[in-house]
C-alpha cells in the first residue's frame, strides 16, 4: 500500500490556517498579513508532515524556478556566513539556493544572467567588496532585467539594491562602550588600519567621520592614527608617545586584526589588557577577536542577517512589491551568532533608504574593555 501524498491542505489543517496562508508563506507573497506566530505554525507543520512542494508544477503555474543564485568566493568565510542567512531565508520562502563560488572571476558572475534568461534562477545575490561598483555588471543587470541584490557593494549607486552595514553607527556604539568603561572625560584613540587604498572607500570614510563627529559632539580632542597593515613600528611609536604623556586612552581599532599590534605592545611593556589598557574593534570581519587572550571586545558585522535581508529584498523584486518600509528584523534566537547577554537593545535595527538596507552591527563582548 503506497504512502499517502502530503498536500498543502494537510499543512493548512495541521497549522489551523487557510491554504492561501500556506501559499503566502511558501511563496513569500507580499500584501498578505502573516504574523510571525502564524508563519512559524505553518513552517512547523511543514516540518512535521515532511511536506515538499512540487517544484516543476509550481514553476509551470507561476513562471518561476523558485531558485536564486548566490555569487561569491567560497574560500571567503564571510561568504559562508552570508550563505547561512540566505539558506535560512530561502527555506522559509520555499526557494532553493544555487551557490556560484567563482572567486574573483567576473565571467562566472555574467554566466548567471544566462541562467536567469533560461528561467533556471529567479535572481542573484552577490557578496562584493565594499568598494565594488562595476558599471558593466550594472548595465548587464539592467538590460536583462534580472533581480539583483549586492551585499556590501554599490553603496553609492542608487540604481542598485544593496544590503550594507552601518559602519558609522558601529563606531558610535563602540565609542560609547569604551567611554563608559574608561570613565574619564577623554576621547578614545582611533587606530585606522589600512590595506592598499582601503582608507578611501565609503566604509572607512564613514567610520572616520563618525569618530570625528562623536568627538565634536562631546568637545573632546580627537586622536587618529592611520597605519599600513604591515607597519607595526608606527603603532608602537604612537602608543609609546601616548604613554609618556599620560595613561594611554582607550583604543578603538577599525578592524579586529589591528588590535594585535596593541596586544603585542601591552605584552612587551607589562600592561594588562582590560585594565591598564582598554582596546576594542569596530569590525570583527576575520573573527580574530574570539581567539585573542584576553578576548577582544568587538562589533560583529552581521553577515548572516545581511544574507537574510538580501533574500527578502530579492524576493520583493521578484514578486514586484516595490520598496520595503523601515522595519525591525525578527529577533535572533538563543545561540545564534552575535547574541549575548551583553548585547545592547536595538542593535539589529534595519533601515531602508533609496534601495539601500542598512543593518546595525551587534556588540560581541570580551575582556579587553
């Protein structure tokens, strides 16, 4: 005797909702109010019944493939974090994820447009460098009509939908934490680590300006040191000068790897990180902060949540729902990356302005402050 085929009617019955609500959850349909509790009830019923959508029949009905492509370098841990969020969002929306790990080979990116024209994918999300803005790719996207979202890229190109981190806000959040730990009326030192021309991109300009604005608002004297990634001697010289003048103010590094030189200086001069010298990073991109002793306090760049936001923005293009409104993302579940008892309220806020979705970094506490 054959096994009974599970249908959307069975899912609706178990979840206590109508079939139209089940369809809205599966298709990510906009304009149908589905609460988070109802969505979870539907997803729970799908898991319990092991319900699978007939993708071929669904595609014939809607003209969609219900697959989207993620383009990036699979050797980049940041891409893997983004995929984590994308997979979660795709699973909730009934979409499949095609991973295109082409490294920096741009021809791989353009091949995805062919897949779109063949109706094998419905859209593309790419993880780009913060300075990425290729006019040739932008024009190809426009001509083909492929729904596209860039994570980190095209920050200054209004015509391209992007998901971005509010790097200026991460500086402000870090400065508030450092100032509270220090308890003295002085500005933390800002150490800007640069690699090649990285100091000229929008993210680094945003960080630097946020630091200057924060100091001006408090009428405190700013102190900025800009160093090449290999210039350890210059870091030692700055810290030595500050120590001679007074006790060293708290140090805010733009990247977590910039704090390594500060740790090295403290070790050589018998200073204890977290008491004699407080240090923090405004970006945990390489996750080195978790392996430093003592652990480095840092602002965590939310690549997994950016992946989720990118899928949402892409589905809005695919479904033709237009611009999203400002919103709070769903609360993170216990155990997810970046969740901690020390996390400040509201650090997950999302704002959408002219096709750009800005996510706020979250505080990853350590013993360094």
